[in-house]
C-alpha cells in the first residue's frame, strides 16, 4: 500500500466518523422535537375533551340564568361573550 492510498483511506475514515457523529447529533435533536410534538398532541387532545365539558357547563349556566332571571350570572356570561336571549326573536312577516 502506498503512502498516497493510506492518506486517502485515512481521510475517508475521518469523514465517515464525522458523518456518523453528525447523524447521532441530528438523531438526538429529532428525538427532542418528537417529545415536544407528542406533548403538544396530548395537550390538544385534552383541550378537545374539556371543550365539550365547557359547552355543557355554559349551557347549564345559561339555562339557569334564564330560568331564575339571575342578573349577576347573566352579567358574568355576557362578559364572557355569551349572548342570552329569553326566546327566539321572530320578525313579523313582510307583506
């Protein structure tokens, strides 16, 4: 084996070693990102479950406020953006 071929093979070996190290670092970074994404997915799923419960709670509070004519409760719901109407508003028929 000549000196030139040894230098080429050593250079290629160092290059392969560097590429392996870069691959390991990128793999660890991807693992960290996957963990973050997984946590966010769990948060989204949990939020969707709570949204149904929130809707039910708002409906119960709105019905209670209308049934008992509770002004402070209506004020709290109005501040949260919930529009309460005692009944459906119908427009008179136009002739």
